[in-house]
C-alpha cells in the first residue's frame, strides 16, 4: 500500500479565505445595520418593543451569541472526529481504516475552538449566560433568584471556567496523543502502535462520556438556567455525533470525487451511510424522549422550554421547531432508507449537507430563545459568523489532512479495509 | 420426475469462488452451491439477484404505521373518547410510541412470514441433501444435467480443471 498525500492548492485555500472575507463583510454590514437602529431582518415591531419598555438586544449581544453558537457547533464536530476514531480502535474495527485520517483531522479545530470559547465567555459571558450576573446571588438585591443561587455550587464563574479549560486540555491532549501514535505507526510500522492506540482510545472514551455531557450542560443547557433535562447531555451528543458523521462522509465523497482515496469504494460509503442514517434516527429518538415526557407531564417549569420554541416570541421559532424535525429526521430517514441510496455519492452528499445545515439550526433553536428571545434573526450577522467559522474550520481541517498520508500505510487492518465488502 | 445432477466437491473457499466464475463464464448453468457457512461474495459470482424483501418490509412497516395511527385515533378520538391527563382526545405525541412499536412489529413479522412463504419453508418440507459433507467441511456445487445428455466427461473435466477434488453424480427423486 502506498502513501497518498493530499495537496490543497493555493486556489482552494483562497476560496476558504474568500469565504472568511465574505463572512466578515456580511458581519460588519449586519452590525452596521443593527447599530443604525432596527436592522433589516427585524425592523418592524422594533420601535413598539422599545416603547413597551422592553430593551432590544444590542448588536454585541447578538454577535456574542452567534460566536458561541457556531463555536459550540464546530467544536462538537471537531471533538467527534477523535471520538469516532477512538470508537473504531476500541471496537477493533477494520472497515474504517481507509477513512480514519478524515475524522482524525477534524479535531485540528479543537485548539481554535478552545481559544474562541474562552474569549467569548470572558467577554460575552453576561450576554449569553443569565446566571453569570452577580446580583442573582445577592439575597439583599431585589433581583435575587433563589433557584439560580441554589445552583451556584456547580454553576459559578470559576468552576465553569475550570471545567471548560480542563475539558479542552484533555481533549486536545488525547487528540494529539492518538494522532501522534497514528503518524508514528506510518513511519515505523509494527503492531505496538495499534495496541497503544486502543489503550489511549479506551481512556479517552471514558473521559469523553463524562466531559461531552457536562460540556453540554455548561455550554448549552445553562443558557436556560431555570430549566433542566436529564436527556440534555445525550441530546447534544447525538446532534454533535450525527453532524460529525455527516462531515466525515461528505469529506470522503469530496476527496473521492477529486481523485483521492482510491481504495475507498461503495462498501465504505455504505457503512458511513448506515452510520448517518442510524444516528439521525438516534437523534430523533433522544429528541422525542425529551419532548414527550415534558409534554405529557406538562409541568410549567419544564414545558416553558418547548412553549418558548413552539409559540413564544410571537411564533418566531415555530417554523424552525418543525423544520428541525423535517430536515434532521424525515429527510435522511426517507432518502437514506434503501441500500442503493447509501451506496451512491450524490444521495449521501445531499443528505449530509442537509444534516449539517439542519443541526446548525438545531443548535440555533437550543440557544437563541434563551438568549436573544424575540430579537433573534437570520440575517447578515448569522450568515456572516457561520461563514467565518466554516472558512476557519475548513482551513484548519484541510491543513490537518495534508499533514499525513490519507492512507494509514502501516495500520494492521489496512488490508481488511481494502477488501471490505458488505 | 427424476433429476440428475453432477456434484463438484471443493474444499477451499477461494478455489470455489474462482471455479464458479470460470464455470459460469464457460456457459454452464449452476443449479446451486451448498456450503457449511455463508461465503462472502458468493451471491455476486453466482449472479443471484438481490432480495426484494426490503420492499416488503417497507410496505409492512407503512401498514403498521397507518394501522397504529388509525387504531388510536379511532379508539381514543371517536369510539370511546376519554380525557387522559387533560390532553385532547387526539393527542399525536402520545400515539408515537405505539406507532413506532407497531411499525417495527409489522415490518419484522411481515418480512419473516413473506420469507417463509416465498422460500416455501414449512414444517412438512423435505430437503434433499446432495452431499452430507456440505454440512461439515466441504463445498458442493450442483449442476443439473439436461435430459438426454449422457456424455459427462466434458463437465467432469471442467469441474476438475477448476479445482474440484471429487466429481459425483446424484439422482434426485422429486
């Protein structure tokens, strides 16, 4: 088996930079629109809201929430890269060896995600998280909130910050460790690297199990501080995992269509397709499990979360609520159901792109009603921020892909993967 | 009616696979191949079309979904309306678990029953075992001899030159 090096041309890189540039321009345009009052996408009703004593969200708040939304989304995809590789190692999987370098390289975004997360939290924490306000914990303050104060043992500035730093440190450490072992295997060969990778992966999976759940509570659930759901860690994980799988599958197809990954065939695509299919159903299962219990019990403090999304803010989020189910469940479920669809690049391409967009909206729906409420929108700021993040993500991801051979030449299961047949 | 078969016995999976390809390429029709365990890729070389069972599964599942929804809507909404937990009579979210279960049940049972019917599997079924060793450690390739054909040496040679360790004849009484 020979090495296969990915070459990212200057032209491709320029496209990513152009993406970032367009994003920045849109972002600045959006901010100027908002700062000049109104803003294109929620101009009407703005004046009335202000007149009613309701203070409209500032452009800075909207910017911070958007940065947070995109960073949580892309950090999740990056983290799933290492998670996927670790699962494959622990399962002694053979089929995935030919594509393992792709999820591996997804994780190159993690350090950037860490820095952005830290900076946005330090500067925009008050805009995103209601619980960061000091007065909520002061008994003598009229705004004192006994419920939030009761959670201060876990939900306080320093512990939150420590958790964030520790999680990122662990994730980056294990990502580098696995990646280094894998690259050393390419150079030196032998099975010792493989056995070492299994041990590293097993430890990482335990850490991931705890940290992915806790980071979901911290970064997403704590926006709606009063609300709680025991399903939430799973819910965010499911959303991340299916997005990560979609990103991996999409990259495999794009690389294949550009003449790389010569040994990858429709059997590998079939397995990736099954993964995407299965985990979009898994996500729906978690979504429904969370929804139906709250709907059935109908306890105000619980159902407020879904009321805000279904009919709150003058029905602003209603269409996203249903669109979310349609694009993330019904569409992949019906399209990827047949065997042929999972083995065809065009079908997989359409579905994975839909899922990647759909789960961005999923995170949008998790974060916006709790932060911007009626002032959220889908305008220049949202599209601009998403484009900037996508550009940066693609730059780091493709750079990571070029750093090693696309085929792990000395992986003990490489032959098995080449002859994979389903 | 009696049917005559020539049986080629193989003891290696890879030899068998290439033999099937060569024999089919030579224009000989293979009746069936018997193996102690599922051989990977044998369906493709034998030219067996993919099963249409998934289509049955889809429609059985669809039936399950519609039946479950109809049943619950009719029972709880029209036939015997009751107020449960202050919810409307026709409260779709509470119907989803039953709908899901019935979809799975109908798809699974429909598929199994269809499979039994299509492959004529029934308790009274008697199966001709061409060579008992195909349940142990040998692969058996059966080729039906057309009526009137008496000279089998060409077939014999074809099988042997493609790695058969033994070539036997067998008459099956239908």
